[in-house]
C-alpha cells in the first residue's frame, strides 16, 4: 500500500482498532518501516512488537548500527503501544523518549522491539521498550517514552 489513512479513517476507530488494522494489512504500515527494514509483528492492548534487522543502510561510517535505528524502532514500539490505549477520536505524538544502547546489534541480525504501556491517562501516556535478539534473546537496548494524547477534531 502506498498511501496513508485519511483523518476521517483515523478518527473513526480506537487506537487499538487502528493498530490491529495495520497488523492485519487492512491499513498501511508507516513508510519509515520499509525504509528502515522493520515490520509490525504483534499488537495487543498495551503492547506492540516490531521485528526487523539493520541492513547496510542503517550503518554508521564505522560499520556499526547507527543509534538512530535503535531509537526509531524503540520510538515506534513504545509510542504504538500507547496508541493501543488511545480512545476513538484521539491521536498521540511522542513528547520525548530516551534510549540506552547496551550492546551493538550485528548487521542483518533479526531483532524484536517490544513496547509496553506503563500508564495512559487522559492527556499523556508512558511506555517502556526493549530490543532483544529474536533468536539469541540478548538485550541490546532499552528505552522509555512520554506521549501526549490529543482529541483530533475533523474539519469538515
């Protein structure tokens, strides 16, 4: 799919419904997921898992995975976990996030970026995240985020 959902489509469902439709291929994934070689693997209320592997385009000049790749995957996982708790008619955006890179990910290694909600209130949500090797189960990075939750008004 090469489009993004309209404001009306986004407003018509809860965040969990929205994320489930992406998981099931009924709505398109974020274009950045294709660019950075990751995909949505699992959606549940309060939890999202992305799976991917850093390819050559994610390398820094020293030949290791760029920190931005870790950050993007953790931001996606943590913020989308919050999205699963966002009510119909609202959206979220990241206010701030922090990552800790614990160990370098080998090039082309498959990983899971797991985001889990810590708290979602009326106007903010927080989540924790981790990147682990899909097969070796080694912890490669952790993160935390705060997102703002906003009612989105349709301009018809």
